[in-house]
């Protein structure tokens, strides 16, 4: 693939800082999980940060994003408030879903993060519906839907591609292909040689595939895909290969339980999107001291969000049935 690596210094720094925020936030969540104050499952995206950061850097707060169970990165990259995310994971009233949703039900309408739910594939048609609303209101927004390659095994994914193509909707489908659905590799789930992008081609949807651990490439491909959808030409689909470092669900590691090898993890570990960007920034003249100071600032911000969450009240029992669907 011929991608021009022309991203200017400031933009690369911005992408780096977003990835670092996601990484540090999730590492702190993992470190503190054993305190048992976060009483919801967490699906960490450590290792996959470049997709969220690279795609969302092309969006404004007026654009829409939807996500699934592994949504912390998408929420933060879209500009979702850190304190409200951490508070939500702590089940507190100051959380972005008022403490009723937990990690898998994040929402921040103020920045266009329409929501996340863990029913695999379920947010895909909702994001397509949001794109229909954009088209009907004749605005120039786009609707971006993040999902894993596992979601492409749900029927609703295919209905959504068909509907989006038929109505030429301003929607960008972003598949993070990390090769696993829980403990099942792609080889036991999908025919060899067929790609996620092939589904888009079959529906006559513009599509490209790329390296999801290369934030510059993610940025450039999504710039193309988002501009295409925004200009009214119809839907687009991007497939990014990447790798989840930690266990499917939870703060730990699971390379020893038999479904994948430590060796495979170590190979992907070498492709860390953040380390790769650090190397590039150093080569562009940014100092190691500056990079360290960024890390310290972000760590302080995350620690302060944790303290904010801990100090916040739980929702009152009287609110149990407010603002929910039933
Ligand atoms: C409809 C549905 N089926 C099964 C599950 C259980 N489940 C939760 S996450 C997950 C894996 C999904 O894999 P993928 O979409 O590739 O995302 P990843 O976890 O790799 O990020 C499954 C099967 C679910 N939440 N919803
Ligand atoms: Mg997957």
C-alpha cells in the first residue's frame, strides 16, 4: 500500500497524546481493578489505541461515534470526558451514564459519542440510523461505527451494509480486526482468505484495509474514508489489523491459557503503536524529556480522575428507574 507519511509534527504529537491518554487510563484501571471498587467488567483496548486516535482525529464534536464492549479508547478519542468515564466505571452518580451503565455503556452526547453497548453488532444499525438522520437533515456530519471483526458474524452487520449502500448514507464502518473473538481465532470462525473488506466490496461500498498499529496510516486512510462519506458519496468501510494485549475481559493477561501463544503476543508487542510514534517523534527532534513530561502530566490527570470518582457519591436508590428504557 502506498501511503504518504506526511503527517505534520503537531498532528503526530496530538495523535500520540491521545494514544497515551488511552493507554495510561487503561493501565491505571488495570492496576486498581483488584481494589474491587470497579464493580463492572472491563474490556481493555491496550495495544489497539492507534485506531481510535487516528480515526477520531478526523472528526469534530458534531460527528457521531458508536462503539461496543471495548469502548474506552473510542470514547476518549472522540473527546469524551475522562472523569465521567472513570466515575462510570466506579458506578458513581458523576459517571457519564450516571453510574448505571459501567464500562460497557459509555455515552457523551456533548461530544457526539452516541453510545456503546456490549451486545456484539448491536450498535451497527443504530449508527446507520444516525447516518440516515444526518442525510435527512442535510447536514455534513458523518456517523462512525467501531466494531470488532467478531461483529461481522452477526446478521445485522450485513443488513446494515446493504441499507447504508442502498441509501448512500454518510456512515464510516471501522472494523478493528484483532483476530480473536474472546478465545476463538478467526480460523475457526470465518473461511480462510475472505476479508472483512470483501463484505464491503460485495455491497459496492468503498473500502480500504490498513495497519491498525500505525497511527499515521490510520489517520490518512480514515481521512480519505471520512471525507468520502462527508461529501455525500456514500458509506465507506475501513478494516484495521491490530492486537489486544490483555485478556479478553479483565485487567490481566491470558497468553498461557492455550488459545494463543506468548510468542504471538511478543511479536505484536514489538508493533506497539505508541512506541512506534515515540520513535518517530524523537527522530523529528522532540526530546525524551518532553515525552516523559507528557506521560507524567497524563498520569496526574488520570490519578485525579480516579480520586474524583472515589470521592463521588453512588446514585441514590430513588434514581434506579429513571433515564432507562423499560
Ligand atoms: C450478540 C452477542 N454474542 C456474544 C457476546 C459475547 N461476547 C462479548 S465480546 C465478544 C467477542 C467479540 O469479538 P470482536 O467483535 O472481534 O471484538 P473484540 O473483543 O475482539 O474486541 C463476544 C462473543 C455478546 N456480547 N453479544
Ligand atoms: Mg476481535
